[in-house]
C-alpha cells in the first residue's frame, strides 16, 4: 500500500513505508528521481494520509509502541501527537483511513472487541470540540475487511461489509448537520461470503458500486449503478481466483481493473455503466504490483478524474494502471503528456453521432419499431372498422333493394289489376247499351 497525492498541478506526493526507512515521502515533479525524506522512523505499516480544506497534509500512523500518532509534517514543525494508545495491542488497531468533513477530522479503523474478540469497524471524530468517543459501526468478517469512504455534499458515505448472522454490504451515511449516522442502506444480504467492495463517485453525482462474492468456489463480480434499484445487481465477471477490483473514472470512461493471478485485467464502460466491455488484459507489469491510494483534490481534475485505489508499480517510478498509458493531464508529472491521444479524444467526443453507444442505437430502433407497430395496429383497426361499416351498409342496401323490388312488383300487380278492371268495365258497358 502506498499513497499518491496531487498536492498541486505538476506535483505528485508519494508516501510509502519500508521496514528499513519507516514511513517516508518523495515529492515528484518533472524530475523522476526525487530525494527520500523520512516522516517517522518508528512507524509500522499501518498509516493513512489526507489533505484538509487548506491543502495541508495530515498523516496518521501506528508506531512500534502500538500508539496512533497524528502529525502534520509540513506545518507545526512536523511534530505529532498521540490520539489513540493500544499499549498492550489489545485491540489490534489496523486498516486506518482518515477524511475531512469541513474542518472535522474523521478517522476509521478496524479493531477487536475486548470481550467478544469480534472484529469491528470503528468511527472516531476529532474536532475543535472535546474529542468524541469512538463509535462501533458494526461487526465485520475479519480485521482485514476493506471499506471505503467518500465525502460529498456535507456527508460521508461509507461502504463496508458486515457480518452477524449473514454477510451484508451496507452504505452508511454520516450527516454533518446532525453529526449522526442515519440508518444504513443494505445493498446485499447473503449467506455467501462477500469478500470485497468498492465505489466510485461520478462527476454527475451518481454513485457506482461493485462487490465480489464467493459462491461454491467461484468469485463473482457484481455491479450496481442505481441505489434505488440495488436489489438487481449485474453480474459482470466470474473466476476461480479471489479478486479485488477497483473503479477508475477518467475522461468519460468508467474502468474496472483487478489482479487475477499474474495478470491485470480491465473492463471499460463509456455510457456511465449501462454496458461494459469484455475483460481484457492490461498493459500493467504485474511482477511487483502495489495498491495506490490516489487523491487528486485539484479543481482541474475534479470533473475528469475520480478514483481512490489503483493498482500500479513502483519502479522505476510510481506508475498507475490505465492512467499512465492514457495520461493526458500530467497525472504523472515525470511522464510526457499523451498529446496525440488527448487531441483524438477531444475530436472524437465532439461528434455527437460517435458518442451514441450501440445500446442507445438499439433502443432507438426498438422505439421506432414500436411506433411503427402501433401505427400498423391503428391502421388495421381503422380498416376493420371501415370493413364493418361497409358490411353494414351493404346489408342495409340489400334490405332497401329488396323493399324496392317488392314495392315495384306490388305496383306492377296493382297496375295489372287496374288495367283488368278497366278492361272489364269497357266490355260490360257496351252490353248494357245493347240490352237497352
């Protein structure tokens, strides 16, 4: 584990731990080999780093005395203070993570409950007020269980795996206004082990989630892009190896990448998670991979980059999977900007037709076919109605025609009768005259 923090444009702060040197940092600019500066020689491998609202660096680490130290290496003389003391290593404090909500420092970590020895996820808030007591958010499968925090809109969103009678994947939300956690949203609840989870905040505000679950010897990667419909996760991938995938959003592309055996694999979505490509092997060398905790708070990258953890390599200099080959924004200040790709992408995305995905085109064709079908049904219905009216008119015409023929025959009969009466009258009249 290592930290990469973009403190400003053209500068990348690298923080790492080595048993020989302790906790140290390097400040990368366009020079690929900066000097190494020790932060804490008595540190252990448990640490976290974060920038506050003034872009000052805060480092929290565990020392060899099992104490948790909070230090600001570039201010206040770089001295640190003890904020937690587990002198007997009773709680096994580990998996540290810190974030700022306005001016408040929030620390998360995994620890053992002293009575039950159950692993728990702990939240501790430090502010200008008297320190608040640590708060257990719930029982987790083990001390190595991963979790993730995202700060947005005066809230902290915490994604983590919990285990009581079953495994559950929950999103907890801490509100600054009330300084309380609201009831969690349960993403998944299952008897099958949930081994890993991760989330990514899209610049549009949409939260993307993924998690892996082991079922009968297969590790399955699930994806959720709509919290209002999280009961229907999408199965993206399955394999026989335990995997820990992470999101990367960079310039309209939503990536998922993970290590599987001796390979780094990737998937890409260009329609905000509606569809993903088939898994492919990435170009990242996997001989000595590392996970970077990546922070880029600069305004220029907030709309084009969103990520928190990335696989990468340390030598000859820190290099992030996906971002290093695509780097169009000096994310690695010691690497040349990929100007050709940047120009191509800018021209490609300026053509609306080329932005339309195959799924959108298919949906448009389906909608057009639906409209044509509705039109055909309407025409058929109108034709059937006209046919019915024509039959009725034909039947009515036949009735009037029969009546006309009947009346005509009756008139002819009456006319014959009248002629017969006249003829008889004419014959009788002369006979009467003769008798007279």
